[in-house]
C-alpha cells in the first residue's frame, strides 16, 4: 500500500496558520503595530482604507532591517525576539513566534520598505500570496513601512465572512487603542479613508487616556497605585457614577501587553460592591508589572490570555488596592459613628488664632424692678355695642317635633356602586407569576406570556414603524440634557442622527465629544436616555448577533431591548392587560425580535393529563 502522508507546501501551511493569526483586518493592525514597537519606534502611523479590507499600512521610525533580515522575516518561525525555549519565560517583546508576517503575506499583497539608520539605501520587497514578486534597492527614510492590500484576496470565503465597514473599523480602533494606551511614550496617528481619527502625542498615562476617550474622562479617573514583591499596580479606575452598561473602557495591561481576564475583572467588580447600579460596569485602566518568569503568554494565538503563577494573590492585592483607592479619594462612603460633623473645623479657620469673645452686658437691668405702667395718649379704638346672645333666638317658633312620628330605615343599606351583572362581566383576567410571566385565562386553557419578550416585540414594531413612516411623537424637556461620548461614538451618532430623529429624539446641538438633547420619544424617560444611546452605539458597532437586514431594523431591536420591561418588575393589572392586548395586535406576536418564544398555550387537556398521573 502506498504512503499517503506528505508534507504540505509552505504556501499552504502559511494559509492554514493565517486562519488562527489573521482573523480580520484588526489582526493585521495588531501584529504590525507590535512589530513597530519592538523595533524601538517613537512615531507610528496607521493608515486604513475601507476598514482595512483594501489597505492597511503601518509606518514607523524604528531601527529598520538589513537586506537579509528583510527577506528572512517573511519565512515561517523566523524571529529576532527569542533564541531558545527558555526565552519564552523571559519575554520583553510583543512578538516571539515568527508567524505573523508569513501568515499575512500568504493571504494578501504585501509591500515592505525598510532602512537602517547607518545604511544609505533601503530595501523594497513585494510579495503576493507568499510569492516574492520583486526585491529592489530604494532611497528611503529610517524605519519600516508595511503595506498590506487586498486582504483574503485568495480566500474568498474568509473575505465574505467579514462584517460591515463600521464593525471592522471598530475592531481596528479597539486594537489601536489597546496598543496606544500601553505605550503612552510613543506618538500614534490613525487615518481612515483620508481623514484623521486619532493624533496622540507623547504624554503621561492619564493624558493618553483623556486623548483617546475625550469628553469628561479626566473627571471620572481615580488614581490607583500599589507596590508589592509579586505585583506592581499603577493606573486609574472610574468613579461609580460614570459606570456604563457596556464593558467598553476596561483595560488590563500586564508588562505593557493588553490581556483579558475574567478572574481579575471580578476582583475589580467586587471592590465596587454596593456602589454600582444594577448591571453597570465601571471603567478601569490598570497597568500591572510582574516578573516575566511568573507568567505564560504562549497559550493563545492572539496572546490576550495569560497564565499567572499565583492568581489568588493577584486577585486579593488587586481587590484591596481598588477598595483602598475608592476610599482614599472619598468615592466610597465611610461610616464613623464617633465623628461629629458639627465639630469639624472649616479650612479657612485652620490657621486662625483663637480670640476672646466680646460680651455686652446691660448693667442697669434689674429683674425684680416693677414695670411702670405706661400710658399711651394715642389712638383709642371705638367701642362697638355687640348684641346680646339671646337676641339670636328671637322670632323662632316654639313648635316641637314629635320624635315618635319620625320614620327610620329598619335595615342597613347594602347596595354597591356596581350591579351584580357588571361585576360578573369584569373579572380579573390576568395574573403575574414571579414578576416574570403573565397568565391570561382563555376558553381552551391559559396563555403564559414572558413579559420581557412580549414587551420587546411591542416596542420593536412600534419603533420600526416610526423609523419607516417617520412619524413619531416627542416630549420636550424643560432643561436640555447633555451627554458625553468618545470621538468614535460621536461619529456613529452623527451617522444615525436622522433615524434617531424619526423615533422622536430632538438634537439641539452636536459637538465633537457631546450631544445636547431637547426632546425625547414618548416611551423614553429622561433617566433612560444615556442607557438607550450607549446600548444603541454598542450594538451598532458590534452588530447584534441576529439577522439584521437594515440599520433601521438594528436600531429598533436595540432600543426595544433597552426599554422593554425587565424580568423582576412588578406590573399592575392594567399594565398586564395592556401588554397582552398590544402583543396580539402585533404582526409577529409569537416571537420576540430576537426569535425567542413570547408565549405558550396550556390547554385544559394538558392540565387534566397532569392530574391524571
């Protein structure tokens, strides 16, 4: 029998590896930015077109590469970061596997221009699908420029699975922000379709955070710092009143590398115990420094997961440091039963010397001296002759009333405001169970309705009708409401502003980092505006994971999800009946906007079967 196992060609192996390393344009951005940082760059430019599907270019002023390194860097497992296996546990660079450039070159058109500082000429290499097209000498500035065009051009199935430009750009910005926040001593610039989205000069950590997220970010940051033998913590956590529904502004950096850790995230959340609204997520920007030999980075293709030697100690230190920081800056309330606020010395009296109080005494005062009767020769009121009280009864007849001749009702009146027929016609038709389900008796049995899903369906069809017909009522606010968003969120709000106005929102003013709202839809209260817009922006960026056929459909789903009555909410009988009636007036009453069942029918026969067992 002939042998059937064979070695795969390099270009096939590279395409397979690219499936793990390069998942979308943002993956290319991450790898190229990290290479620029490892090269010692102080100025990094990122240029994208059509959310990276057409072009991703990273230009840096790092140390560059020689002619040999420029050609060798596109080979698999070729790297300058490590030399032996032990180096994996003493990493001081972003990359170490040597897979990224080979994988990118296998699925895209790549041009690389690089030059070292001591060399007069640089190297220009063109690669298409792992095939070297050309290698020339060129006059170039110091540093390296990687240009990646037509990503997934030779894998059309992968290209078709890419999301919309809005979603892919959101992922690119996320990767850009993670790298920029970790390295505030480097100047970063991001251009998309010819427009500048970010220009972040070299600064300290706090200023970099403010430059990235803009708005009132500086006001909500609380510094945190803790140094121990196994861990050093620096950074900032957000004040509880600025917590949001989504988890957008939560960053852990371990040795200047962005990571995701649900375990450490829980440590921060537990430090906010009792300070957050239900479902709110605090923001944090934490820079952790640990000895390199105590962590293992080589466990995930994207290097965003890390294994720690002693996670329990890190959890305790992180939670304690966050609690201490919240208490130190008077964010968390402190109970001191022995303290009397009336005895607190004002700040302006702190350095003031005590003075003897001046007391004025009336020495002629004698409490035993009789008061002299004072005679007033002024105006005297004129006495008015009042009639005698007996005159009030003059002229009344003396006819007496015979009590025996009076007739009284012998039985108590027990009548009702409603007749018996009317009472029988209007029984209680709905019941609420566990503040989650509405039970409605019907002729054949009963309906059990999920109140949240039913309300989502009602609101979804209402908002979709308003968006398509452009007819919605608005309620004017007595005082305009100002909300603050990041630059990226504001760009998205600008884009969907006409659709929001069709639902009933009235925008008085829109700035680069804030929006002023003077009118709201009738179904939205003032306290819910921030939550609705935050959820809407998040869903528009990430795309709701369902069949959303249009922007209006997605907006209607997002707003219905935010405003629907939640499980655990008590409903009056009128509210229950309103949901039941409006649900069965919908076009698709059987399912929610997210294809979940809204109600089930339990027939009398089903109940009989239960009792016959």
